[in-house]
């Protein structure tokens, strides 16, 4: 089963959406980790075998610099980061490329496309 970790820019409603779809999901805020630094967030996601959901481009750079093949990261580059819009795009990602999330990828999504890059980069 895919497990998710939501960064601070992701709505708690997206975590609820994932839970309703029978995925395991947590938000940094729920654990009082709002101020956690990006490298530590990546370590947490990797240690807990979670897919990181974010809109922060720094995570792509950190993963590239690390040479690691996990965790998978989904970077949302949407004009509207409202939960309904993020959830719609997330559902499309899970449906179309979900199997790749367990293999170590960075997925960048905007209104026009889903871009998948295999890790390590």
C-alpha cells in the first residue's frame, strides 16, 4: 500500500482525501513538525517509506544532489493549490503512473502534463 507524507504547502483536505481512498497519509502539521527542514523531511519520508507531496521545488534539487533512489516525490506546480484541484491531479497521477511511485521517482505536475523522472537523477 502506498503511504504519503504531506508537506506544509499541501492541504490537510488532501490528506483526508487520501485516507478516504484507503491510503495511509499524514501531514507534517498533525505531528507538530511544521518547522522541519527540507532534508529532514526527506529523511522522514524515506525512513517511513512514504511518498512526499509538496509544491516546493527544493525537494527535486535535494533528491538530485543526494543521489538517492527514494523517497518518491510529487511536486505540484499548479496555478491553484486548492485541495480539490490538487486532489484531482493526484488521482490522475495515482491512476496513470502510481506503480512507478514505489520504484523511486520525482513527479512534477502542472495543468498541462505529468512529468516522471526515475531516481536517482
